[in-house]
């Protein structure tokens, strides 16, 4: 039964995703607000499919603050990556550059305002990310990053990638750590029913020493891994 439910989830979600991506490619030429609604609708459709076919519910603990902020999220599966436009209001997510080469999705992602991360280009890439991020912050959009750099197994706690410290220092924004525990339910071909929890921690103010800021963020995003 779990296999059948998972296959139905993949069928309906990915077929629906083709429709949402196609719609985004059309509306992005005419209206930015319409594009944002399509992207948010896609993320909400993902939640709907996960709930209907797999039995995955969402619980949110704490609150996202008002105003500009820089969200640092735990990354255990694709669930939270797809869910960002439903979780936050018009977020600009830092995403690995390879994803922007995907057909349909890539052009829509750039038009929506995702920021490509070229992990092999060092300081040059960081400067480009900062410039793009500051432009988006000026529009009042929240920024979101997976500071561990990639998906990690549940209960693992790798160190934050070095790029996080540079962004924290140069953006001058409060960082809101968000713990997520999607791995046991979603990070496998056969999905499992249950509840994915997001836990918004207290914001880390800008201007702290690097070691202190990283320690606070690292502890907070791993709060559901203990």
C-alpha cells in the first residue's frame, strides 16, 4: 500500500508540476505577481499531494518574523526545498547552479528570483550572490538558504558551509534558523505518512562574531535531531 500511495504521489505531483512550470513560463512575461502566485500554487499543490496520497501533514512551531530576514534551514529532503514558497512569502532561495539547467523549471526559477550558487567559483560566486541578494532584499523579499550546503540524513549535524558566514556578515540581516525533520518521511522513494515539523527559532541578530553566529544557527537548525 505504501508503494502504491507513493507512486500515485509521484504521478500526480510531477504531472501537475509540468502544468505549473508551463504556466509560469507564460505568465512571467506579463506579470511578476502572477508568476509568484503560480509558484506559490505549485508549492501548495505539492503539500496537497503529499497529504492526500502519502498522509504527510505539516506542523509549524514558532513564527516567521515581520520584515526582511535571512532564513537558514535544515535540509533533509526535497520536501522543504519545494515547500519554501508555501512556507514563506515570496522567498528568494539560494539554490545550486545545476538546478537552473533543468528544462521548464530553470527559466521560471530565474524569473521568480532564486539565486544560483556556483559552489566551485569561490569569492567570485559569493560577490555575485551578495549583489543578487541585496537587490531582492530591497524588494522586501525574504532570503532562504540551506547552510549545510546539501541534503543530509536525519540526526546528522555537519558543520555549516563557509559561504554562510560571508552572507551573514555582508548582508547585515537577522538570521532566522529553522529546524526541519522531513528526512524520515520523505527522503526515500517510498514515502511514509506522518508529520513534518518546522521549528522557527529566535532570530540571530546581525553583527555577531562569526563563531557565535554559526554556533547559534547550527544548534537551532538541529533542534529536531536530538
